[in-house]
C-alpha cells in the first residue's frame, strides 16, 4: 500500500533500480515515494511542484486544461535511466524537469 499523504495520480513511473515510484498528480506536480524497506517504514512522500507563477505554455495548448486557477494534471512522467531526473508533461503541454536527487524543480 502507498503511504498516507499520497495524492491522486494520473500516471506513474519507477526508477530503473525500483527504489522510487514517481507519481504524476491530477492536481499538478509530482510525488516521489521511496520503495526501499527503510524508507517505507518512515512512510515518506515527497511532493515536487514547479515554482509559483506562470510557466510558458505551448501556443496550441487548450485554454481550459482544468478548473480555472487550478494547476493542470500531469499526464506523462518519465524518469532518466540513472534515476536522477524526472520529466513531467502536463495538460497545458508544458514539460517540467525535476531533480530526484535534490527532490526539487530544476530551473
């Protein structure tokens, strides 16, 4: 079972070593869930979000990609083979990159 605090997800990916499950949130952003035995006991879930403020959207992105003011759902998530990076594509056709080592948005 997933730890408490895990939010609804639209997509998911595992790191190549299966130590981390990366969930693409229906409310935007990612959640990183450690799957090793030690971290599972601590039940730690790390929520990663892009910085506040507007991010560039694709010019053909639909105007209504979710409720007004709500972050768009993450529709696809990919993890690099070395497990250091995750890319998330949202409903507004934007791709955000996150460092899974630092558990932060990569500017």
